[in-house]
């Protein structure tokens, strides 16, 4: 009896996609290296205490376990927190510039639906110690370059700023729960619900009008900047407009402005973001494949005040898109298949080694009674679509040509 022991929410990288996955990871790691990001590795398990007081990740979403010493651990649900802690411990000078890249899996124990992925393959970068628009611009540009490097060009970036609405709401007396409810309405673009909710809270009509404009502050950056300026009611909001304008101008200088939309009507579930936030989309593909932003206050939790900015890529979303659109990178080298009679094992293994010394793939199989049938069975496997077959028999080497064996010497 066969048992299905698959766990919902955990995805296997199929063999036919493994080459593409590894190549994309290698290419992106090299890209980040060229920009000065040092690759770092973090453990699979983290102390539960690191997250229990962190409101950006609900405790119910953590995979928890207890080690033999009775300490509560969790499978890491996030990379930014442990990397920020690591940077604070190993680089205590708050003025120091630190640039890290990473490849890691994160785990979220979402309760429902079961189809939501609970293990997410991520690659990303974190830039510490620089609060300039140029730093934000580099991070956003590298998110674009990452997708282009992976072979995906039909993309756009939605760029926002969590401070714009927060600085507006500082003028009003909102509780934390009221803010969360309002943010949900704004992100879902529910203008009617926003107005009804604000009326219920008896918010001044002039503020109702401004807040109702937030969900539609989306589109061409120059147009959105003009609309943002028109609804600023304090110096902090004006500062956001200036900052996001400078970031956009830097992206223009780098030649990436064509990929940028402004969206001041979205938030991010990771509450440690303090300033700019952005999401990268593949057009007509739905959910974002990259999320990132600036988190200037997070490092203070570990005793080192230090600005920071970064992003994370959901690798399997990119792989799945490329697979469905038949643009996955393919292994170019064909496989040399060596089939041999039992008494030709030594010669077959020597032949295989000679191929490998030349950097060519070689696989060996002892001959069955029906060699043609054996070869046909291999060719029916998607992993053996590009092969060249050799057959060692009777002190001769044959190659397969249109279902017929011919001596190598007469080739």
C-alpha cells in the first residue's frame, strides 16, 4: 500500500526545476557580490523569545518546539530580525556600513488555508548604516536587476511610504486597533468603507476627505507626487514627499524609473518597516515576488541605533512563473549515456571518466537483455530528453543513430 505523507504548505523542488533554481540563486548571489554584499548564513532555528514580543509576526504563526534543555525554539519565520541582531552583535559601531546577502528558508505556520505555503525559499539583501535616498535607490534598483537577471522582464515596482499615512494619523486620536482596521480598508481600496468608518468615529470631515484619497494615490510618480503635496498637513508629510521624490530621481539617474509606480495606499504586514516600502510584481501574475523597505528603528531593539534597508525574493514564485511561461533556464549540456556488457565494465568506466574530464556529463548503465527497449525507457523520462548513447560490446564502441547502432570508428 502506498501512503501519501505530503504535508500541505511545503513544496518540493522537482528535479526538472532544480537546475534553474540553483542557477538563479548562483546568478543573484554573484550580482549582489558585485555590489559589495557579503554572503552570510543564519541558523534554521531561533530562540522563541526573539519573536514573542515582536508584533510583526503573530505567535500563532510560529512553528515552536522545545530542545532537550527545555528552551523554546522556533523555525525562523523571518530573516531580517536575526540578521539585524547579528549585525548589532558583530558590528557595534552604529556608523559602520554593513551589506549582507543571504539565501534562507523561512517558516510560517499559517492556520488556513492549507494551500498557503508554510516554507518559503528566500534570497535577499540587507544594507545597514546608510539612510540616504541613494541607499533606498540601490536596494530598489537591485530588486529590479534581480528579476531581469533571472530572466523576467515584464515587471513593475509599487513604491510607498508607511510614514505618509502615519504622520497624517498623528493629527488624530486613533487607537492601535482603529489604525489596523483603517489600514485594512485603505489597502483593500474600500473607499465606501473608509468613509463610513471615519464617520462612525466622528472624524473631522476635512480629514475624512484626505484619508479617502490615500487608496487612489497610485500611478505615475510625477502625478502622485503632485497629489501628495496637495494633501500634506504637516512638516513630516512634506518630508516624506521630499524623500520619495529624491529616491525616484536617483532611480531615474540609474535608468530604472520606467519600472516604478507610486502607491501610497498599501502597507506591509512586517510592522518593523518605518519609511519606504515596496513590492515587485510580474505583470499579470498576481501576488508580489519581492517585498522590501526601510526599517530604521529595528536595530535599536538590539542596542545599536542604525538605519537599514533591504528586500527578500520569493524564489519559488519566480520559478513557477518561469515554468508556466516556458522560460526557465535549461541545462545546455547533453548527457552521454554509456551502456555496457558486464565484461566491459572497466572500459566503460574509463570512457565515462574521459567525458567528465572534458566537463561533459556521463552516466553508465549495465546492458539489459533488450538494449533498445532499455534506451526507449530512458528517453521516456523527462530528465533524459537530450542524450547521446554509446554501447560497449565485443571490444567495440557503438553509438545510437536513429534506433541503429553504428561503430564509433565509422561515424
